[in-house]
C-alpha cells in the first residue's frame, strides 16, 4: 500500500477500531480472509506443489521462496513476490527467458517517472495492458495483445506496515517507446518488452 | 466519560483485509472525479469511516466487498456534491481537511494523473444519462460484475446489460472517430 493508504488505515484502526465490536454474520470466523485472498493463497500452494518455485529462499529451512515464476497450462505467467531484495533481477531474467514482455521495477523515489505512465493498466479496467495484479504478485495474460511500442511495466514496492508485517504493493503501467529509468533491463541487456516501434 | 469498547480482533483483521484489498479501488473511484488530491484523500477517508462503522451490516452473501465499498463511495460522493451545492462544503473542509505530507500528496497526484483516461472516458459519455454513464463506470472502470452494478443502481441485471451495450456502442463509435486515450482506443478495437 502507499503511504497515504497505510496512514489512513492506522487512523481508522486507532479511531474507529472500537466500532468493530462484531464480525458480520456473513463472514464466518474461520474464514477471516476474503475469497480473493484465499484464492491467491491457494495458488501459491499449487505453485509450491508443482515444484516450479524458482526463487532462492532467504529464510532458511523450508520457508516459502522469495519469489516464484510459473507458467500455467493456459499460457498465463504468474509471478509471486514475497521478498523484493535481490529478487527483481532474477525475476526479470526469468521473464525474459520465458518470452514474457513485462519488466518489474522498484517503485521507489528514484523512479519518479513511474508517474508518467501513459496508461494505468488496472486489472479491472478494459485494458490494453496484459497484466493483472494481486496482493502477492501479478499475472501476465498472453491472450491480450500488447500494443506495439508499449513497454509493460510492473512497479513493486515493499515496506513494513505499522503492524510489523511486510506489505508489498504492485501497480501496472505502460510506457510509450521506452521503459522507465529504473528498469534494470534497459541499462544492461536491452528492453524486456516488445520491440519498440515509432510513435503512433 | 464513555470508555471505548475494545475492538473485536477478528473483525478488525477481517476489515483490514478488505481495506487492503480495495482501498486502491476506492481511491481510484474518487481520482476519476476529482483532481484535488486533498479532496480525494478526504472522500476516501470518509468512505472507509462509513464502512468501518457499518461493517456489522455488511452481508457477503449479497455482494462482494468491493461492490459494498463502491456503493458507500457513491453515497459519500453524493453527500459531498449535496454539501457543495449548499455552499457548506468549503467551510467543512477548511475545518476538517485530512493532513497530507509531501509523499502522500505525490502519491495521490500520481493516482489522479493515472486516472486521466478514465476521466476522459467519462467525459466522452457526457451525453448519456447519469445511469448509463454510471453503468459503464461501475462495470468497465471499477470492475464490478453487471449484477453488482445493477444492484447499486437499482436496476434489473437485464436492464443493466442493455444500458451497458448501448453506452459501449456509443463510446465505440465516438472512439473510432476520435480516439484520445488508450482506454478509448480499447473500445475502438473491440
């Protein structure tokens, strides 16, 4: 979440938490999470079971991997990112290797031009950007054509919430004819996105 | 002095999950309507205060949390417009505006900027009725199911689909003649 959203939550919990005396009856106590989140969690389990976790573990023992990149039978490619540190370069390398025209960048202050995206590309819009995001990562949908000359970028930000939990947020965007300045692949190995055409 | 009741931790966690999943949807809803980051912040805050204080009435069997929150956002915005028309909004905001630091202002300005295509899309539907315009926004921009949008607008699902079809057709024709934004281009190529 953004700083604004995190601050707003802290205020809500502090000033209105006491208003939450009861859980709505339609939300069973054993199912505190929403359906969407449960579905995401189930997806992560499926990834682990299929043995396609490609990320190294940063936690020792047998913890969840820092990241995972998985291609599903329908062709979609799902990236799950639990720890950004040291993970973006290998994730981008894996995406390039799989032919996925998407680059992941850190949404941080030195990547200010993330705000100059030509298209917000949210998952619930009529989109031309073939990426949907979740609370754990994002999914590339190859059946949605990527407009020529559009770099598809996923910005990822991770920080510690006030409750001590690590919070990761993702946002998609498109850049006409160039990737943002902080996209690692533009400096070293050329764009991971589609071939750049002349502006329309 | 009234002592505050301790929150139900389970309820707080459940609401936090819904908040984290949908706060962006709500912020974007207002960013399509306002270009003032302070107003977007205030309306987003107002929506979640209304939501948290009425959480006990949320019925997941009747619709998604997102649909519930967008419904509250609509009412918050309607209340804002009504207050603005009465001239009382300025005074209220002068006394109760949410404080934002530079980072938060930047975030909201970026969010507002990112919603430019959505605002242009809505502007392109200016000749439609309010209901048709809201139908397109709730389904195509906010991502609600047609049945959820129908419930919010007090329509039957069939009537909603008819309105959507009509509005999209109109937008398609307009986009083919003069595509301005990527979102409108998406309609042009449908």
